C-alpha cells in the first residue's frame, strides 16, 4: 500500500531506489539541509546507499516509506511516512521531508505535504498526521501551520510535535 507513486501539479513522489543514491547523496551531504534532520551530513555515497537500503526494508513491512521527490525529471529531495501508530482515536502517521536548498521557499513543501496528508487521510484512513520539528526550524513550523497543523507538545529531545487531525 505504501509502495505507490503520488503525483501533484508539479511533483512526482515515488519510492527511493538504489539508483537514486547518486542524486540523494549531495542533498544529504549538505549541512544546511541536514541541520534539522536526525543525521549528520553524509561524507560518502555509501551512506546514501545504506539509507536507501534501510528505507527499502521498511517499505517491505509497510511500516514506513521514503519517496524521492521529482520535479522536471530532477530529484530535489525526499519525503515520506516515518512511523504509523494506532491510538485510541485511530491511525496516526508521522511525516518527514527535506528538499535540496535550491528548491526552498518555492511552494514545493506545501505541495508535497498536501499530497502526503491527502493520501493517508483518503486512502489509508488515517485520522492524524504528525510532524516533529526542531524549535529552530521556523520554515517547517510555518509550513505545517499553513496546512492546519497545530502544536500539541514537545518530545523528549525538545522537538515540537505538530498534529493535523482529519475532521
């Protein structure tokens, strides 16, 4: 169910494959991109290959997926579902994303996050989408707020947890 392709007006989101490592490596090696991620900037392409191999294992168990984000036939980042949980009020999923710096503040974050939310609400029948965002990451905080996410708490590492509940 997670091994699918999502299409928006400008973007195509499809599961990462090993062929994508050479395109993801420079994104994951960029210190500005990884500053608010839970990874250190990559130093060698093998790290990108290993990360993609992990994502490929997670998709087999339907527990998580990472999509490459393609714009005009160029990979510009990745996004996906990090963790599905069952709560008293239904199914919840955490989303995550990163874009190459050259694509920041061009509306792609809004477009891809809308697609991710629509898919899990409409197809997977989730009732909540969450995003964990570092306190200093004002751009991502503003993005999720624009899409009706509300700050609900902080996690043990001090990250803000934003939630969008299906009405």
